[in-house]
C-alpha cells in the first residue's frame, strides 16, 4: 500500500544533511513495514535488528556503542556485509534498548556515511524516563500516523477519484454528483475501518466487518498491555480510566475534556500524568484551546483547556462497539455520537498531514472546532457531521477576527461563498 512516508524517506536518504532517523508512532501504524519496503526498494540490502524478538542484542550495545565496534558484529549477526551508503541499518523496538538509542549520536558524529533508521512504538514514553540519554540534535525524527483517507482511497485503487477531489478542492468547483456520493460512501467506510494498515489491507481483501473488528480489538488489547508494561504501577489504573473515558467524553455535546467525567471529584493533579502517558505513546491526540487566534498560536494556548481524540477513528468505533451498518447508513441511533466521531476523524486527518491543531472558545462560550496555521494564515475550521451547516459560533469568530477565509467541513459539495470555503468531509486530507 502506498504511504506518504515513502516520499519523506526518499528525501531523507538523498539529503546531504541526513542524520540517523527515528521513526516513531503508535503500535500498528506501519512503521516496520514502511521502513523495510523502502529499504528493499532503495538499498542493495537491509540489516534488520529487532530488540523485542532478539533480546540478546542488548548485550552487544552494553559492550560498546561506537560504530567501528558495532558494524562488524552487526554484520555477523545479520549474516550480511553492512556497506556504507548501500545498506540500510534498521533497529526495531528500540525503546527496549537505551544504549542503541544513544549509539545514534556516534553514528551521526563518527560514521554519518552509514544509513540508520530506528523505529519504536513507545519512544515518547521511553525517552521521557530519567534513565534514557536521548541523542538531542544528532537525529532526525518523524512520526508515522495511521493512514489518512487519501492513503485509504489509494489502497482501494481510487487514484482517479483522489485526483478529482484534489482538483475540486483547489478550484472550489463541485464534484459531479455520482463521484461526490461515491466519495462520501468511502468516507463512511473509513470511519469504520480506520487507518491501521493491517486493518485496511484485510478489509480490502475480505470486506468482512466482523473480521475487521476482531483485528481492531487485538490492537486495543495491545494498547492496554502497554499501559501495564511500560507505565508506573501507581499510574496503570489511572491511565486505563482516562483511556476508557475518552469515548464517553466524545459523545457529549461539549467535547472539551472534563476531569469530573472520569470519576466524581477527579482533579487534574490526579490524572495529568496518565494523560501525558497516553499522548506520548501516540495512542491519543490532545489539542488545546487557543485564547487568541494570533501567530504564533502556541503562545496563546490555554494549557488547562483541551480536547482528547483517539489516534485512529476506526479504533474509536471499535472501542465504542459501534455497529458498522449504523455508520455506513447514517443511523439516527448515533446522533449523540456523530459529532465527536466526526471531530475525531478531522483531527486525525489534520495531524497526519502535519498540522498543529487548536480549538477556539470565546468567554461567552462560542466555539470553533479547529484552528490551524495554513500557508502562513490562521484558518478556522468548523466541522459538521451532516449537511446542516448553521454555526453561530463560526459567525462570531469570523466577525471578531475576520480571517482571510474560513473552512466548513460538512457532507455538502465543494463551494466558496462569502469568504467560506465549503469542503466535503472526505476531502479533509486536502487541507
């Protein structure tokens, strides 16, 4: 399946300023697959080392982490000669070996001609531990997220539809009705399937939602296991409480995260470490309220007001045990849930395409779902699950801050009127 990360990896390989690359992200986002596919295509050979399946590797790094010492031994372990610039060296599940991560500093300083990529599912959590010595300034870092809707469509063989969506996005010309309806249908399928590559692959082959749900349940179980394995003992229960409560909060009309909904009397001090663990693991995304939509947005974020979304909308549906047919056929039974699910979808598309996301709320409670900086401009984004596009809060924002244009993501077709760019939900990746 075609992933956008491939373009980044090729640019990394050809860059004269290349450093060892850390590819991080939540479990099952396709890190190992993408790296190995890239290595087989762009290098003469790949030397792959997995610290989870081969724990004895750690002893080699305990002895010495300078490249001159490591390369001959790694060549022997892998059974192939590691050649400068022609072999891709891959360290997988590197969060299990602190000194392997530290060795990247020496690969950068002493042997930059070796091409090294490391991957890890819980690197954010691992490097936050006191015992880790992170090679600051000596590595390139990239996060791999679940497949966005564009990658999903490409996996389904719908390149022409993707091209047409992008064309209509740029010109604000409406999609032909048949294509618009087809794209909306794929969008609803994506809400159920999500962007975990293995889930996408199995869905394309089988179209079996029961099998898909079993696979998603397995991923969710692995997340719960990680919360126990890689967390402080006194934080495990809190972390699971927060994670289980996220889907509940997304079902509320006000999707802003509220501690009191976790349990009666809950306070930030009690659960802030649990939330931080979930964010660092890549399992969830946290976006903060921005008090004033002014550049730079980071300067105006309110650290005490935020929303939390699950990293993959398919896992969100699985965790909520949403029936696939209810999403595909827009059942009224999901009316209370559609808003949060749609916001979660849009957040994942924006994050996957490199945006730092915020939301805006006035002192009187007017709220805009997302605020991003796009091509140097501060752009508000209003999200609606259906074609109903009335939004008083959106009007308040526009009147107050007069953005160059505003984006409305709904089920409606493309258009541009009165400074508002109407974009169908399936085209969120175009932003």
